[in-house]
């Protein structure tokens, strides 16, 4: 194993262990337990991530990044705006069918709770969410809608509204609060955001 491969292996082991511990303990997650589960020392955390907050920030980026990678794969380049929005919505709704959906939601909520208690981590979390929401904006920018291409400002407004809608619906389904939110319903609700009132001026 090369030095780079060993570094990536250790990085992955720490991220995986941190995910498990944070999902279970939230803001009470202890660094020594994370490193013990990863089979490493606290020195490895400081070497690879700079601090515990650096590890948690990388955990956020890793978690959200994988999610947006899958979204981009689910939306072909040639789709018009409404079809692209519907494809994103259907992808979000399918997350609920994952047997680990409740565990993933528990992890996300625990991470948010941890961030609310630490201004530095909160800033890192917000920056990571903004960075990945930018990917959603790029995904929509330039797609055709009623014969014209969606501008970047319009795509930003749509991305903000769509993410808020879909996150809320998916959480509701996972928690049993929105049993009637079928894939077709979620897709139709998302398409309803492609109106002049939501998109705004070019």
C-alpha cells in the first residue's frame, strides 16, 4: 500500500467511525471513541483533518457530496427544466425506500444539533450546504422552460425552494407524517415550483 493509499484508508476509517458515533451520540460524540472504532489515534485526526471540527466538517461534505453526486447522475443533460425537476424529486422520494432511511435521518439531525452548539462547525456546515446547493443551481441553469433557457438567478431561486420542499417531504415520510406523499405526488409538487412566481425575473 502506498502512502497516499494508507492516508485515504485512514481518512475513510475515521469518517465511517465518526458517522456511526455522531448518529448515536450527537453533540456528545467523543473523539477518543471515534478514533478507537477507526483503529487509529487522535493524532491521525489532527494530521488528516486539523481538529475534531475539521473531521465533522469533512463528514458533512462527504455525506452531502455523495447525495448530490447521485442526483446529478439521475438527471441527464438533455432534459428540459420540468423533467429535470421531476427527476430530482423522484430521486429524493426513492431515498425513503432505503432500509437505512431512518438511520440516515437520525445522523443528519444529530449533525445539525451538534452544529447548532458550535459556531465554527455551524459555519462549516452552512458553507458545505451552500456549496452543494450551488451544484443544484448549475444542474438547472440553461435548461429550457417554455422555449427559453433558465437563467442562473432563476435556477438559484428554484434550487432553494426545491431543496426546502423535498427535504421537508422526505423527512415527513420517514417519520410517518406524510404517508400519502407518493413518488408521483412528490414529482408533481416539485413541478409546481417551475412557475413565474417562484422562478422570478431572468
